C-alpha cells in the first residue's frame, strides 16, 4: 500500500524533519525513535528537529540510464549530501547541467515532485537539492 | 479596518524557451510572433515541478521574511487553473509543507488568471472579520497552450504567495473592488488538456472592458487618478495588452516597469499579477502607492489600492530573497526538450 507508506513519511519528506538524541545530541535523518549509540539512554529523549536543508556534496553520480519514472529527467544527478546538522543523505540535485556538480558543492533543499503512482495515482512530494544560489 | 501584506514571495522556474524556437517547429516566424506579443522568452517548469511545488516554494519565501509562526495561519488558498489534482486540494499539501496544518481552513480557487487575487480578497475578509489571524493567498500556474496555438508562445509557469494580516504590515491594502460578468473568452473543459479561446473576442469585450470598468470603480472609490500611483500592475497575457490599457488610462512606462514581467517570463496566468506585485514590492520605496488590476477570463477583474509601509526596508534585509533569486542562471531549452518537459510527447506504455 504505497499511499499509506508515503503518507506516514510526509513530515520528514516535506519539511526535512529529523530526530535529535537528547543524550548525545546526534541528529538522525530520516527520524529514528531510538538512538543506536545511546540505546536505552535515549528512550524518551528523541526530540523532533527541523533540519535547515543546507549541506555539502560528499559524493555524486550522473545517471544516464535512469529508472523509468525518471526517464524525462535523464541525465540526472544523485548525490550523498552532508547536512549542516550532521546526517548524510542521498538526494537528487536538480536544475543543473551535466558536469556542474562537484564534491564540495554547497546545496540547499527544494520542494519537488518525487514521483507518482501512474497517471491516475497519488503524487509524492518531498525534498531534492539545488546548488546554493 | 487595517489589513495588508505581512510577507510575500515569488518563484519562477529557471528553464526558458524563446519564441524563435517555438516558431521553427510550426513554420512560423517565431521572432516576429514574439515581437507581436511583446514576449522575449517564457518560463518552463521542470518535469518535477507543478503548481504545488511552485506554491510551496513561494509560500516558504513569504514566511522566511516575516516573524510569523505558521500555527497562526488560519487559512490557505491556492488559486490556479492547473492544479495537479482534479479532486484533492493543492492547499492541504502547501499547509503541511509550511508547517501550518492542521488548525486552519484550506481550499483551492479557480478563476482563470485571477484566482490568486480572489484568494487575497478572501483572506482580507477573514482577517478583517477576525475569523483568522493570518491568511495565506497564493496564485500559481503551469499554464497550458496547445502545440502550435498562439498561446504556446506565452503560456508559462510561476507563482507568488502573500501572507495577509493586520499586524506588522509591509504594505497596507487600502481598498479592493471587483467587476464580474459571464463572458466566455477563454475556457478549458473538464478532462481537456488544453484551453480554448475566442480569438479576438478575448480583447475588447473581455480583457479591456473588465479592466477598464474595474479600474474606474477603484479610482472612484479612492478618489485617485493614475498620477497618484508610483507603480501599476495589470494582468499581462502578453507584453502588449497591459501597456496599451495602462497608456489609455494615463499610466506611463516608468509606473509599469516593475510590474510587467511577461516579456521575460511569459504569461504565468494565476501567477501573473501576483508575481508582478512581488517584483514591485522588491523595488518599491516606503510610501509608494501601487495600483493593481487583475483579470481572469470568464470573466472578471479584481483591483487593489496598496500603500508600501516603512517596515518594508527591514523586511528586505538578511538572506531574504523574493523573485530575483529565482531568475538567475537560466537554462534555455529547444522545442524538443520543452515538449518533453511539458509532457507533450506521449510515451505509449512507458
């Protein structure tokens, strides 16, 4: 049931909402209910935190043979981004020409369509990234 | 009762196509067509952009510049004629994406190119009646133009958002008026991909008649004349109509230069006048008076008399950024890529 699965994650996808461990201050994204480092020490101390969406490209690849859902966007850039708050996440970088992204490029999140369940299905939205203006 | 703009933000996708590139495909002198329409280029949404992503981007910019808690927003209205869903509101997604849900009312508006200004009027009513503290009004479109139709040279994408309230205003809305008739100059039937228009009928009995009538209502209500305004914004289906009607009323080019964006971004439909207003607010000085006249086919006009407050200088500081930032580093497309981006290429079973 794709609709319910995506709906449950809307807050983290729409607003980059993560969790911060109150015991060790490590920030997790996607959010976790338990800190894997502090374990039982973190119970009841995991606080919601809205991430800035700003980060730096740690690694990237240009996809030339993409998934069918992304066929209109080929070639597109996928990157591992280290966010200001610490977590490293995978995200698509949009509105760029091939070759424009380098390791160390500063990026910020934007709100875009992630995909859809066919022409008649629900549309999924969430974060992607653009180079910092 | 004082009411006005507390925050604002605009967004235009960075992809562009020129009339020359469109004309080449259809055996038309695109450069001449563009000159005739007063359009140098038009914006194109990326394949992952639609009215909802544009509305969210504009709304987030509007919130960024002002010190308002999203929980205090009691209403969100998104005006557009290209909502991604026929049934399921764009406004609910915007509400979640700016952190305003769940304690608010939300809905989608449609009135051709003036759905965004209708949303502003509705928010003004809710705010002045104290039903809500703040209301968010958005006008956005990824407008449609059938391949080869004259509309294809102008139909573009963009949108703007305005946070309407009573406190901490950066611009006061002194008055608003409307003029509405049943005039079928432009329409799109349910399930149809592209709109139809009535050719020259869209001019005199539609655009010019309604804007003239509404403008005179506004002048009469406020006791003003064109010279009293530093800025004027008219609906801009092309680059020529607004200049023609503005000139006929006595507005000069200097009064219209910031509010007329269609020559460089195309006709953003519900986003057109709202985006013009964001660009005027980007450049206006405290005390400036703004004349705003929207038009929507079908047909009607909404007029606004606005005065910029001293606090706008504080609003436009820091890392605040409204429209200008979204118009940097443009990417120009040829017609093939434009057709791909706009879903004009049918992929069969893919």
